[in-house]
């Protein structure tokens, strides 16, 4: 449903890039394509609150010899809890993560904390439309709320795009 190649092509990811997939999910849909993009000298942090998810990612990373993938267990709703240094990431991804929480502003703050100056935050969420897939309409994250909240934590909207039939994408730059 989400084209990882298209979505990842929206942000500058290459050799030596430090990226975190915040709320990576059990399949590593973005983790492993990222692992290829960042090369041997880059790092991909697969971040999740579910330890079983991280065990799956670790198992697959070992099997497929992704030595640049690191798993990080955390609660993204707690500022400073993620064991990733402040100002260290080139890119952070929040893909179908925000709708799962009522503490969306805290998650945004935690993501922004880890980004370098001029780092990119890539958000993909469910469009606020009725659709046969996805969460109920009242759990979806309205794009206008993200656009309003982001500047308050030093994030400037760089691009808005359609990430598929049921998803929108936003790219923010940390000022």
C-alpha cells in the first residue's frame, strides 16, 4: 500500500546518513530499504515500543546481514526517553505512527529533539477520508493540525505530497 521507494525518495538519504524509523513496525517495511540506502557507513535506527517487533527486526537484520540496523526500544511519547542522541539524526520517519497515539505533540517533540539542524522529518499518515482500510476517521491525524503544531517546535513545512490513495505525506525541516 505504501511505496517505500517513492516515499524514501522524498528526503536526502545516502551513504553515511543517520535515519530513524520511529514506530518501525514488525515487517521493517522502511527499515530494510533504508539499510540499503545508507550504506555501510550509515545507521538505521528501528524504533518501537513493542519488544517483539524489535526482535523480528533484529532476526531479519542478522539473517540478511544488515549490520547498519540498530533496534531501539522506547516510548516515543516521553521526551528524552529514546536512546538516540539529541541533534544526531539526518532524517526521522513517522509513518502510520501518530494515529496510534493521543500524545501526538509529544511524539513530534521527541522526533524533533533527535534531528540535526536542517534535518528532515518525514510524516506519512492516513488521509481524513472514508476508506475501506485504516483506522476509524476519528483516529486519523488531520494534516492541518500537524501544520499548526510543527512550527511551535522548530519544524518548518517543506513539502506536502500524496503518499498513495489513502495516505498523505509531509516533510518538515528542523530550523
